[in-house]
C-alpha cells in the first residue's frame, strides 16, 4: 500500500523539478529564442529550407545523370556482345555454349519455335526464360534459376541465320551501377545533412549576433521611464543599419528630453506667472475688505479687477498654447483671405500709441488655408509687440508670391533692433529681455511664442530680421493652392 504513495511523491518531485527548470532565466531565454515567431528562428528556418530545396534539386539531378550514364555504359557493353553473337548466328558459327564477357550475367539464344539453341554456361540445360514484364523500357525476366538475384539490364537482338530467325537475350549486371548509386546517395545524404546543420548553426549564430544590439536597444528602451529620459541606448561599433537605428533612437530620446525639460520649465514659469498676480489680487482684496476709507477700497477693487483681467488673459494664452500643442501639424481649416484679414484687424484697433501703415496686394491671390481666428491672433500679437517697441510708426506689408506658393507678412517697427543672440530667445515661452521685465510693459512673454506656434501649425515660419526701416517680424505662409497640394 506504500508503493502508490511513493510513486505519487516521486511524480510530484519530478513536476516540481520541471517547473524549476522551466522557470530558470536561461531556460526561459532559450525558449523565447526558439519561439517560431521570432526573427531569429524564422530566418534560420528560411535559410535551411532554401538550402534544402537547392540541395535536393541538385542531388536528384546528379543521381539521375549518374544513373543514366552507368546504365548507358552497361547497356552499351551488352549491346556489343549481343551484336557479336548475332554476327556469329548469321555466319552459322553459333555454338551451344557461349562465353560471357566481363559484366554479362547470361546469354540465351531462342529460335522461332521457342527452343533454346545456345546459351551461356550458367543457363545450360535450362528452358527459355519467361518474361515477367517490362521495366524502364526493357523486358524483364525471371532469373531465379541463376541463384543470384540482383538488378539486371536485358538487351534483346533478333538475327537471321541459315536455319531461320533467332532471338538473342543478353543480360548485363547492374550490380556495380546500383552500388555506385547507393554509395553516391548515402554520401549526398550525409553531406547534405552536414551542410544543412552547418547552415542552420551559422545562420542561428550570425542572426543572434546581428540581433544582439537590437535586443540591447529594446531592453534599454523598455527600462526608460518618463523620469529617465537622460538615458541613451547602446550604440554598436559597426556602421550598419543597427548603428543608424541606435543613433535615431538616441536623437529621439534627446528630443523627448528637451521636450520634457521645456514642459517642466513651462509649468514652472506658468506657476510663477500665476502666483504673483494672485498674491497681489489677494492682498488688494484683503485691504479693500478691512480698510475704512471708501476711496481706498474703490482703488483696491479697481486694481483687483485689473489683475483679474491680466489673469484672464494669461489663462486664455495658456489654453491657446495647449490647443496649438495638441493640434500638431494636422490643422484642418478653410480658405482665408489674408489681405482682407489684415485690413480688418488693423482697422478695428483703436487706442494704439503709434500709427499703422498697411500695404496689401489688391489683385493678387492672398488666400491661405487655416483658422481665421488663429491667424488673426498671430497678427494681433505681432502688432502688440510692434506697438510696445516702436518709436514712431508701425508698418504691415503683405506680399504674395504665387510662383513660390508662399505669402510673406512683415510687421515692422522703428524701435531698437533685437540683438542677434536674443532672436530665438524671444520666441521662448515666458521669455522677456532685460528691458522688458515689467509685466505692465513687457506682457506675459507668450505673445511671440503663440504667434510662432500658429505660423508653424499653418505650415509657415516666423523669424526676426533687421531691415532699413527697423525690426521686422516676417511670417511666411503657404497659399491655399499650395496647401491643398
């Protein structure tokens, strides 16, 4: 009764051992490598299958040629001996016992009545060999009387003798041909198997070595989190496609790291920009609530309202930036007449400290595909910036270039030029130059970044140029026709 319990315990231990082996990291890695869906396995199987097809085709062709040559040699010898016996029979010199040449198994000569009139020594006294059928285009005979069963080729020749026609059967041994064919088949089978194994091993190792950097890149990318964007994937020493893949991945990680840094800096700047007016607003409201003088309370409420408007504008700018970031380069809009939009926006502005001169084409096609509200915001921000830095005048000039498929919008102010080192800095979010640190005079630092993002979303650019008339903010946009293309 204890034997079944012992067998059950052994089975449990065996299953536990199998589970530990299957859970070993190396075994799991080996199983994953042998996965039929892996590139390494599929490449190895494809290489082995291709080589196997080529080897089988070549081996079959070689065996067919070898067999045909060997049989042709044997049949040629048998045909020569049959022709020699036919000449003897024709001359009437045929004897009852015929000699066998090398490679010939038997000779039998039968007359028209079915009587054996001559034969080789091994068939002396035997009746006519009965035919058993045809094989490979030749008659086959029952050769059991010879006591030696093997593959033979029989050549039959008819000759005229003084006593009448006779039929000569000459059997040639194919033992040597069969042995050569069997030996060749065995050698080809062994060589093909060895070659297949070699190709499989070499393909497996070569593919594994080629994919090892890919696996290193994959594992490194899998380990990179949103807080580890400073990490980089390993780059192999070679200059092949995998090295270029590693360079591309590292470049992408650099862009992601830069984007993450810009996002964190943007959040910090936005928090700082929101905290200051909120603190001032709270102070004004607390003072207005506790101060006994009604005039002071009115001044505090007016200041609080002004700060509230500033907060409202800042929140609107942040919301617009979020929409621009979310839209990317997939903006779907309608045709907008940019010349008409420029005249409308400039004509609707009142209270500007400096006059604005507008120069737009009257007959040229100045339509773009996009969002009219966003394009109007672009021009408004550029005009606000120009009014803030101009000394006496602001100029808006729109130039249509149909052959190039672009529209150029220049907003120029006659104020001080922008230093070349700061021409990209002014397009950073919440960036203010040293002479524009005041929130009352310098704004929030989001006007120019929003304008550049709007231009980028519409497939255009926004740059700063020094012109004889002052500082020019040049916006280039594709025309509606070019945008559709």
